C-alpha cells in the first residue's frame, strides 16, 4: 500500500510539472507531494512537506524543472 501511494504521488508530480508556471505553484505541489511521500514511507509528513516545498520552489533555479 505504501508503494502505491509513493507511485501515485510521483506520477501526479511528474504530470503536473509541466503545468506549473511559478515558484509558488511548484512549492505548493512539492509540499503536497513531500507530505504524501513521507507518509507513505513512514516518515514525518511535516518534514516531508517542508522539504518538498523547498525543492519545488528552487527546482527552477537549479535548472531541474523549467
């Protein structure tokens, strides 16, 4: 069940990545995905949301998502 949540979250983020136009949108999507993935892997959802949000905001600056 945990693997299914992880795969679903990953697929949702990859699908939405092309639709996100600014840092705020990517940050919110990253936070949501981070929380879901953290929960699915048995980790703290708040920490996952923070890390996912930071990754979403800065992925464009790092050249990972354009």
